[in-house]
């Protein structure tokens, strides 16, 4: 099963398909990784 990945808009019902890597960090499927990445960067400083 393929996981759907969307970028949310201003309204809760606004969902936009992620078409390129530039928007990937704002996508719903990527939100789990944001704190993990920040923790890694913090550990490297």
C-alpha cells in the first residue's frame, strides 16, 4: 500500500500533492522526520 503524501494548505481541507523535493519537508509524510533531523543536527554542533 502506497502512503499518500500531501502538503496542507491554510484550510484543514486543503491538500496538495507533493510534486518535487522542494516541498517535501512540509509534507504530511515527512513531519515525523523533522524532530529527528533537528536532534541529529543538534548533536553534531
